[in-house]
C-alpha cells in the first residue's frame, strides 16, 4: 500500500502509546498472515482471477479507509484483518496467474516485470506519503491511498479480464 510505510508516523499522531500499538499491529499482521493465508487461498482458488482482483482490491480500499479513521486499537485490528485478507488472497493468486500466462522460456522476465510494483512503491511511496501526511494529515493520506488503490484495482481487473480472454 502506498502509505503503509508512513503509518508509524500517523500512529504517533493518533495514540499516546503508539509504539505498543505499532508493535501489536505488526505482530497481528504477521500472525493473521500465517493463520488466514492457506484457508483464504483455498477458499478462493476456484474463482476467476478478475474476481480475486476485485475482492482483494476491495479489501485494500476498505483497509485504507479503516486506517484513515482508526481511532481505537480494536478498529485498527479489524482494519488489519481486512488488509491481511486482501494480501493473502491477491499475492498468491497473482503469482499463479503470472506463471500461467508466461511462456515457459520467459517466466523470469514476467515475474521481474510483475515485481516492479514493489520497487516502484518502495521508491516513491514513502516520499509521496510523507509529503501528503505532513501537508494534509493522515486521513487525507489514507483516503488518497484508497482512491489510488481503487483506480489500480479497476485497471488490474480490466487487464486481467483481457488476458484471461486472450488465453481462452
């Protein structure tokens, strides 16, 4: 997510005991990833990839809204569950999807291209998120992230739909 790297700074504004909450968020996120990943992937394995994209990006958009308005640790935990569910479903299915559409002799190149999103987001995300956080506040940062995620999800939905149609 574009602005998750700035969440520590936002938590410091929201909560007096933000380090405890940040540590709890990190532990919960990791534990939820371990607990939820296999059941969620199994539950969604029969779905078309474009449906998986809609579900996952919907989770990301909802979690961005949740992060924008998280005013209690309980709300943050609920938001973390939604965010982790989106991650668990999307990232596993996208890797399988890329391996299916890539010709066997070009899988490395396809995965390298797919992996660029990590490099791009780690390069510009903290800077842009920090600028928005400083100038406009955390709620605007995460609501902006929601808009970016929704637009990216829509674009990926149509791209996947087109690729699935071409593969038929």
